[in-house]
C-alpha cells in the first residue's frame, strides 16, 4: 500500500517536472545599443544654418549606424566604441582627430581614452601630435602595455610602433579651427566626441576623444584622457563619456561620480547623471555627458545650450538631438 503511494507521488513529481521545467524558459530580451556625443557648448538654432545642421546630423547618423551594426552582429562594445569615435575623429566637424582645435602655440595636441567595463582595464593617450586616430592609440595602450596613459612624444612613438596611421601635424589644420584660435571669444567652443556601448554579452565600453580647448596652453591635458574624469565604464553600473571644460571635470571626477552615485546611493542613471551635472554647474563648470547602464537605459545631461548627441537601442530607430529643447 505504502509502496503504491510513494510510486504515485513519484509519477506526479515526474509529470510536474515535464510540465513546468520542460518548457522553454522565458527568455529576457537581449539588450544592446549605443549612445554618442559630438560635444557640448554654445550650440543654438540661431547660430546654426540648415546645411550645417544636416551635415552634423548626417555624420552622427553614420557613426550611430556603424556602431549599431557592430553590436547587432554580436561583436564587443569596445569595437563599437572605437569604430564610432574613429568616424567622428575623421570628420572635420568635431573637435577630435581631423577637426581638432589649436593650442596657443598654433599646434594640435590630442587626447583620448577608452575603458572596458567588463575588466575595468583602460587606456589613454595625451598630447599626441601625429596619431591620426587617438582612440585607437588609447586602445593599444590598454591592450598592449601594462600602463593606463602614455603622453606626448612617447605616445606618438608607441602608436607608430603599433602600426597605427601616423600623419604630419599639419593634417589637423582646418580653416575653421584656425579662425577660432584667432577669435578669443571662441575659447569656450567644444566639440569633443564620445561613445558608450552595451553589447549582447552585457559588456559596457566607453571612449572619448578630443583636441581639447581652443587656445589652451600647449602641454595642457584635459579630462578626456583621464579615467574617472572624462571617461568611465563598469559593467556593474554604467559607461560614461563627458565633454566640456576639462578642468572642472578633473576636479569633480565627473565620469566616475555617475557610477559612484549608482553603486553607493542606488540612483538611476538619469538621476545620477543629472545630479553630477548639477554639481558641475555649482562648481562653475560647463559641459555634458552621455551614460548608459547595463539595462540599456541612457542619460544625456548637460548644462550648455546644446550638445550633439544620439542613440540607438535594440532595433529602435536612431534618435539624434542637438539643442536643449
Ligand atoms: N573636455 C575637453 C577638454 O577639456 C573639451 C571638450 O569636451 O570640448 O579637453
């Protein structure tokens, strides 16, 4: 009698297992995507022509589409970040790579950094003069050395050794930036580029590249190559890329602060980003940041009149914005 009861129970457990565990488990959707910026500053509709706006929108769209394709085929977020930033570095529209601003000595000195949120490894170059794509040099520093940052001639030399494309410093000459140097009122113009991407494996990467500030003292290094100031990525929290007056970003540890607020105070990415930009404003600094968490939530906060920015998440259309409203 007892044996039959035990047998019946076993049959029921068996049927239950088949019914509930045999079913295909409900899959949570794989989230991936990217958010990018092309600099924050005095960007207003009044100062913009429709042709210029179309040019900016076109280049941002090209960069977003290229990065999205990389993520869509399942490749790492680091590849997407590097590819996106390279496209923007090759465009004279942005203050990075080709379109870099001039120092007070009439030279171009470029900074860039990249960070892998899955390993917390990072790489940066500062004050390079001959590397066509500083973001790639930053990645080489991360992957081929045990250092985080290389600067000046040493960084240029290292990039050449790695087989990266080397150009004469004149390559970075653009009429527009030269004129800006001559007009001191344009000192505050920004145009740095950055990208944060989340890949199908849940890995976040962030990268930023800049020519710095127009009329900066030669030798000056901004926040862009400084991990925690201009760039930060951590799979546990988010990826961040900043743009604005670098000195304030360095003093305020702006990029890391977003992650810190999320981990220590459990703030959402939006609240953390807004709070950090409020802190930037209180300190007197101007600028903005883009950020993305591991669930694909994004933030694009800034205290300037505009910030070139865009994002594309999970099959949705690309969204591109320029002004504050
Ligand atoms: N943050 C950059 C720097 O200070 C400039 C910028 O974002 O426009 O070098």
